[in-house]
C-alpha cells in the first residue's frame, strides 16, 4: 500500500481555541498542535470583521513573532497589554470582569487559524484561561 497521499492525524483533545482574559491570550493545546507547534507565527487582526488569526511562519518572515518556546510543552500565551487593550476596545469587553473563549477554524493550505471574536463565549467559573 502506498501511503504517499496520507498524512498523520494528531487526535488532540478539544477544538482549537483561545482564551482572552486580563492575563493574556492563551492558546489551547489543540490550537498549538493544529498549527504544527511552530517556533514562529504571524499574528493578524481584522478589526472590521472582528477576527484574529495566527499563521505559522519562519523566523525571518515579516512580522514573525515567537510562538512555541519549548517543544515539550504546549503552552503559548501572549500578555502584551497593548494587544489586550486593542481586543478589549474593539470588542467592547471588560476583561477585568469577564474572560472570553473563542473557537478557531483551521485552514491547512496556509497553516492558519482564524478566530471569529464575535462568536466568543464568556468563560464560566469552572474554566481557566489555561484552557484544556
């Protein structure tokens, strides 16, 4: 059997998502794995349609920023206050009072995850911003 056209499937618990709280933007394990655990990404913001995207990148690419620091962990969080303020104002959220969880859609052709912030759900008391 020729497996040339097959690709491995990584069955990670949960859907790719982000949690947005006053502590930062945290990517779920599924989101990090879906992107292939890249060392660098480009972060993109569509203010008009209220979307946030992250695309796998190489270190030398324009606007590339560090993503996975340690290949042994799946934890990625950005706590840049300017970025959080931009999201908070754009969405008219108060992150000191309420965090939000947003599921993402993966586009394999571009190694891109897109999060429609308009579909965000408030984080309930049982959830943490560390995600599953």
